[in-house]
């Protein structure tokens, strides 16, 4: 049960920081950590979703899956995938169905030691329907590389 423990510890460790960003995210300008000039780890975590978008839109689910830790979780209203293999299979289905991620925007990025998180918003077009939502990506530095250990997306209620 170590992976769950790692995620739980990460979430508990970051709870104080997450509480600091518990405001209306739709009107928030992107902020990186406590400073305007991010350090190399904060920048690496900030850049991870853009790499994800690039691989996904190129139809490369295997490269998307490599951004995750072996025992990572992906959660949405549609799926709970655990492990790189299940995550890759989920993204393969999305790519095959014509999914496209239009943009990802950071709201807040924080890194403490070997743990960090990215709070952001995204826009996607799937089957000709454009939606937007929020995302939370929890990362851990493993063997010198930032990997996603937990990734959750939430589609926002769309205006009619």
C-alpha cells in the first residue's frame, strides 16, 4: 500500500498550501509558488502539463504515460486508472475517439522537497464539443525526474 501512502502523505503535506489557494480559480492569474521567478523544480513542474498536452495531441499515448510514475493514479468523473498501463490505455481510447487538449493554464505551482503540485485549468475539444475544467496534478521527483503520481480532472459545468 505504499503508493496510496505516498499520495496521502503528499496530499496531507500540501493541504496547507492548497488551502491558501482555495478561492475563485476562474478569476485567478497564474502564480508560481511564493515568488514570481520560479526555481528549476517549480519550472519543471509547471512545464509538465504542456509536455502532456504536446504528446497527447500528437497521438502518442505511450509518451503521455511515461510522464506518470509506475503506480500513479488518474481520476475523473469517467475513470479511476491505476498504474502506467491503465493510464496509457485510457489515453489511447481518448486519442482514438478524436480527443484534443486545446490548452492548459497554470493557476498555482508549488514544490516542497521531492513533492509538488500543479493546479490549473484546461480546455478540451472532444467529438466536436469544447469544454473546460480544472485539474490537479501531484508530482514526485523519482530518480531525478518529476513524475505524475496523481492526476485529477474535473469538467466545469458549462454555460448554456
